[in-house]
């Protein structure tokens, strides 16, 4: 099974499914993590795919992570919090908060990046859409 349960019609060709190439080259990586960079069975939710497809990545104060920034943050979180399986997708511009899927719990975790392990939890949402609604409220109030 590829990265997506189904291909998104009209989606940017830079986003690949498993078997359609590698994780890109250093100069121009795919916007999102590809299958070999993700835990087995993980599928990005439709809402995030639409945001990236429409290039709606600046939800001030939140920024959707793509490309090199996404990969760098993914690598850093894995090093700083090795006991957690986190997949980052957004960061706040005004602090060290990172929104991640917590594969262990199936929720969206807000992680205070660079905090000592065990002190990083800042909040949690049941699913991506709940986080997105909160991010839009932040956008209106910011």
C-alpha cells in the first residue's frame, strides 16, 4: 500500500506514493514525508493533503512543515525524544511548539520541542481536524 489510501486528484506530482521514486534529492525533496520515511501503515489525513496541495502552509502563528524543514524537524524530534514515535507537521512561529501525530496514542500532540524528555507535552487533540480548527482560531486571534 502506498503513502496515500488513494491518490488525490490534481495533487502536486512532487508528492509521491511508495514505489514512485525515492525521498527526492537534496535540492528539492517532496513536500511531505514519503512511505519509507513514515511508520508502516501511516496515512496522512485528507485535511493536511489539501492544505499542502493548495499551498496554505502559513496559518499564522502556525506553519505547516514541508520539504527540508519537515525532514529536519522529524530527525530532531526522533533524536530528542527517542521513546516517542512523533511525526511532525506544523510548528508555531512564536515559540517552540510543534504539532505532531503521536503514533503511540493515535492523537495529535503539541510538543514543546527542546524541552527535557518527559516535560515536552503541551497539549493534545483527538485528531487532525480538531487541531486545524484550533489553528484557525489562533490565526484569527493572532
